[in-house]
């Protein structure tokens, strides 16, 4: 499985994020075909 994603810097600025702040969340993958795979991985990204 390959997971590709990106953050939009312009959108982050519009949402009020500035340099030095962090964005926190979770990457959640779900197997739609079999319904058996579910991975939840916390993530933290520091904006520079």
C-alpha cells in the first residue's frame, strides 16, 4: 500500500496557522473492500 498526501500551505495560512505552530491529527486507513484493515497513526507537523 502506498499513501500519498500533502498539506496546502496557502490553506493552512487561511486557517490561521503561522510559522512555529504545529498541526496535529491522525492518518486513518480503512480497507473498503474487506473491512478488516484499519490503521490509525498519530501525526504532528511543525510549520516553518
